[in-house]
């Protein structure tokens, strides 16, 4: 009977060791998957933030291009006006009509000054 009890105790110890090994193995595998998942998640978050930053930069460039496009459209519409072109030719390039004599008095800064002159 004592031999039987000893065998039973040994079996219990073996089963317990086997159970601990299984629990340890499952813990390592689960830990590996959890850590791998965390790295993949953090990598995705990093790429998402980079994409958001790039999107914001592209949005800003788009706004700048649209503003520049509007500016050039207004310049085109001004250059389609014959009176403005004539005034521009007289002020900047010193072109005159056959009966006119032009005198230069002071400096003109450029198109912005001509726009001011056109408004007045």
C-alpha cells in the first residue's frame, strides 16, 4: 500500500509539473502575441500620424495654390481690360499715343502701384 501511495504521489507531482509547464508555455506564447500585437499597433499608429501630418501639409499647399490661382485669375482679368493695359504700357514701358508726351516723375513700385492708380 505504501508503494501505491508513493506511485500516486509521484503521478500527482508529474501531473503538477506538466500542468506548470503547460501554463508557462501558454503564458510565453500569449505574451509573445501580446507584445507582437503592441508593436504592430504602435507601428500603425505611427504611420497614421505621419499620414495625417502629410495630409495637413498637402491641404495647406492646396489652399496656397488655390489662393495663387485666384490671384492669377484676377491678374488675367485685369490684363483683359484694354484701359488697364494702356495705362500699364504708359506707366511701366513709357508707351504713348501719337499725340501724347510722357514725363517721368518719381518711381513706380510695380503693378501694386498701378492698381492703386486704377482705383483712383
